[in-house]
C-alpha cells in the first residue's frame, strides 16, 4: 500500500473534497506505443512509491490499448481501490468512422464509451471521467445530462472537461446547476513554461469564482523542457516515433531549444535537472490541482517526482526569473 512520500502534497481537486497528489502520472504516447506491461508497471510503482495517487488515461490512447495495459497493471499491483484516483477521457472514439462513435459527446457515444473504458480498465468505476474535447455538434444540455447520468450511475465519481473554453465550462456548470445535475469539477489543459495563456488568463475568473480545478498536462511540453533535444532527437524518444512528425518538428525548433537553454543555469544553481525545474514550476499556479507527468521509463518517473524537493525552493523571484528567461 502507498506510504505517502514525506514531500508529497495532496491538493483538493478544484472545489471538491477529493485529494490528489500534486504530481501524478499519465500514459499518453507511452503505454503500448513505447512500453508493454512490465515497464508500465515499473513506472506506476515508481510513481506510487513517491506518493502519487492519481493515474490518468484516455479511451483514445493507443486505440484503447493504453487502458487495457493500465487495467492489467492495476490488477497485478493489487492496490486497494480506495488508495488511488483513476481517470479516463472520452471523445475521439475507437470505432473507426462510425458517425455516432467518433469526435462526439452525444449521449449514445458517452453511455457506450464509458462501459468500454471500464471493461478495459477492469474497474467498476473511474474517479473522474473527462470530456476529452468539446463538441459543438451536440447540444450542451445533452452532454451535461449524459455526464451527470454517468456519475449518478456510479460509473464515475466526478466529471471534468479537457481543453474547453471558459465560456463552454461556465455554460455546462449553469445547465447542471439549473437542472440539479452533477456539474463538471475540473479541467485538464496543457500548461507549462511555454504554454501559459489559457490557465493564467482565460481561466482566471472561472477559477476564482467557481473554484474549478485543473489537472494539467505536458508539463515538459512533451520532453522539450527537459533540455535533452539540444543535441538532436534521441532514437528512443517520442520525437523519433512514426506518426509524431508534428512533435518532431517542434522538438527540432532551434530558437525554442536556445530559449529553453536559458533555464539551465537556474536549474544548475538550484542543483536540480531542467525537467525537475519545469515540473516544479507548474505546481505554483493556484488553479493546478495536479501536474500529470509522463515518462517512457521508470528512471524518468523517479527523476520527475524528485521535483517535489525543488518546489519549496521556487520563490516568486525565481519563478519570475524563469518566465523572463523564456521571453
Ligand atoms: P510531458 O510533457 O512531461 O512529456 C513526457 C515525455 O517527456 C516522456 O514520455 C518522455 O518522452 C519525456 N520525459 C519525461 N521525463 C523526462 C526526463 N526526466 N528527462 C528527459 N525526458 C523526459 O508529459 P506528457 O505530454 O506525456 O503528458 C502527461 C500526461 O498528460 C499524459 O500521459 C496524459 O495522461 C495527459 N495528457 C492529456 C492530454 C489531454 O488532451 N487531456 C494531452 C496530452 C497529455 P521520451 O522518453 O519518449 O522522450
């Protein structure tokens, strides 16, 4: 069973009473594409050993195989169900081009997709189910009612949004409040030193007024902020995978790499790695309930959770220096 790491902070998920570890672990790109069951288990165990209680997945990751791997790993690890928070996300679908089963948040899709996810995960419920994107082609009240019904049925305990606009989130909350339905409680947005606008500006008032939380993703901008791309793209990195050419282009951007290098002296001064510095920085924003880290091997998990020791060193001055370095 998890013995919480002495440095781990457990924050409320938005305005709910659910406590989530400030650093958490997700499986995008890595599970199935880069890792089979054994290394996946090693990563989850390493995160858990560091006090992580939040594990993120999505129906669409590796076409459902990521959920299947995580399901088998949870079964093998045998942790008590009450000791961790499991999340998944629905929207893109995994049933080819069927018009009702892809890129949608219609009721039919959501009701069937949650059952598929639970089956692959070998769980009776997930703690949080997210709408992985917004769907302008389904009326908001249909989506809100379906998500609320999923919660009411016990298949999820809370629901959230991912990359929705602040207006869409407010609209969903208003509908839920008006009809006494379960309202969404948290976003899942990209947030890192290179991608700050949405969390810091767009969601500012929403967070202040409703306490809406955020379980943020890509704290390393897919690894870029670790500084490892200075010498080219390593063969074993996601930047070298077929199908990730869009990412490779970003990782080869010399101007971005040069800018990121300006963070290296700050990391050196604090005695930490650039990855740890970048991850620790993401925890400073008050809207952030948890920073979902990713890793293609357990050694990265151990390094990344070492960011816990860096958080107390990040004064306002150092944070401002980091932001300034990237301008
Ligand atoms: P990061 O930005 O932290 O990128 C993780 C990747 O960076 C790793 O897989 C690894 O890639 C590399 N890396 C990690 N640690 C180190 C290190 N210490 N040194 C060097 N390289 C390192 O996070 P992700 O983009 O993976 O996102 C995290 C999670 O957020 C996902 O797993 C998923 O759960 C969630 N997410 C949600 C999205 C959404 O739309 N809601 C979208 C994307 C992610 P490699 O070794 O291959 O180079």
